[in-house]
C-alpha cells in the first residue's frame, strides 16, 4: 500500500474514538447540557473494558459493562445539572477529574497486561480489488462500522424526526418546549446518559483497536479534542465524521513522518493535532464572528419551570 492509503487507514483507526466521543458530546449539548467530562468518561470506558475483558475473556460482556458504567456516570452528571441545577462546567470538570483518578486506581493491577484479543473485523473480500476503497474498508472492525452507521442514524434522528425536533427545541428553548408538552427533564436525562455511554465506547475502542493494553492516562487528552470537535462540527453528526477523521489523520501523521526518518523531535510531532485544534477553533471563531454559531441557545442554562422570563 502507498503512503496515502496507509495514512487513510490510520486516520480511520485513530479517528473512530474521536468520532464516538464527538457524537456523544453532540447528543449532550443538543439537549442543552455542557459535557466537559469526556476525558474522564473515555478513561473509565477504557479501564472498564480492560478489566472485564482480561478477567472474563468475553468482549461483549466487557462492552456492555463499559456502557453501563459510563451511563451511570452520565446519570450522575444529569442529576447534578438537570435536577440540582449545578454549574454544568464545574460538573463536567469534576467528572473528568473523578474519571482520571478512579481509572488510574482501578487500572493499576492490569497495567501493561495485553488484552486477550482486539475488536473483531468485518472482512469483505469482494471489496478488496476496488482501488483505494478496497484496502481501507474491506477489513474494518465492527466498532468502526458501528460509528459510521451511528453518524447516519443520528443525522436523520436530529434533522428528520419528531424526536430530533423535540431534542433541538429543548436545547434551544426549553420553556417553549415545556409549554408544548415536551418533557424537558426526561429528554435531557435520556440524551446525556446516551451521550455518556457513547463517550465510554470511545474509550473502549481506544484499547481494542488503537492501543490494546491499559496505561494510565491512555487517552492523552483526546477527550478534550472531542470537546473541541463538537464545536468544530457545529453540533452536526455528518460534519463530526469528517472532523474526527481529519484529526485522526493529523494524529497519525506524526508517526508516519517519524517512519520517513524526519529529524523533527517526536514531542513536536505529537503536538500537531492539539495545535491544529486550537488554530481551527480560533479561525472558526474569527470567521463566524458575525454569523449564527449554531450553538444550542439554552446550552449551559439550567431550566427552572417556575421561572419567568
């Protein structure tokens, strides 16, 4: 395979965790709840997958446990932000600190132990002869295919269904949605929990397809990149797909440059995706300074039913 094909394969592998985490963040923020706990949720998802998979050897059980654990954390975030009306930024940061610390503690006994296996791949031999597309899509794992399917499903859900209309109305104007009979708290709880579970799966994908063992701080800030990608994608699942793979390519580019014998220090090459994240957000902020940002209007604002506006 040529350099471009290898880079595209690596971009999809590195971008899938970012895509899942970004989709989870979109669900959270479309419902009007800020999600800054992505880093902690990804770490908890990764360590849960490692522990259950190593102890039982059952990948499906490990993934179900990951979804359950991160969904409970999403429920906690919902309770703090929706019911108690706590500061959403502080709740998200607390989730990151909690997840980082707890995952480090739980992961000590299994640190460095390789997983019994990796994410199973869906082999499509009839696709292999097709130039460019064949080598990329004929041997992708199931979580990658799931993420691609999820992009289409969420795009149709948000923009083509009454459920999506309810979600957008709760994120933009919960008071009006409440008057129309939409159950604001239920929708916020539901989508925050589902979003947290997706972010947990992003952590699981990192250890199954990207780095098949547990190490403390495994995500290396990718949760924060996912937070930025939610804004970069303008809360749109289709844009999230291209944004995640773009940053996955940047993440893989540094390693590929090292293989070519570049004299650039590896520390600088590893900075590429993080620097580009900052520059892109600055550029988008400047370019769209006089345009609607697409941000859900009630994002970060607690809804108090009795409050008059």
